[in-house]
C-alpha cells in the first residue's frame, strides 16, 4: 500500500503545483492585457502600471476571464477606443499563452 500512497501523494502535489502555475499565468495574463489596454487608452508609465494592477484585481472577482473582459471592454468604451470584442478576446488568449510560457520558464 505504501507505493500506492506515495504515488497518490505525488499526483496530488503535481496537481497542486499545476494549479498554482495556472493561477500565476492567469494573473500575468491580466497584467499583460491591462498594459495593452492602457496603451490604447493613452496611459503610460505609472498610470499604465496602476491600470494593469486594477485589471489583476478585477480578475479575482470571479472564476474565469469574463471579469477581465468586462472591465477592459467597459474602460475601452469609456475612452472611446474602437476595438471589437473579438479583438480583445484574441489579445487575451495571446497574452494567456505568453503568460503560461513565461511562468513555465520561470520568468
């Protein structure tokens, strides 16, 4: 039974690590998306960084990415930035892939 228990514990640790890495990737995606949107809204420097932080905080409101999308969509609309929902979602997917690669590489 010991071998089975060891294997089960190893699987549980791997699952936990995978979940932690995915959480970090999701947070990094929110930050990258926030910085991208900030640029479209004419924000730079500290203002862009602060906006990106607000997107990361918005990402914690609920599971999934809809909270990030709604915030970005709303803020872009307030600044009269003409981007389609598809363009925003495509960028979010692109940034998620980039964030996962960065987290995996330990960057």
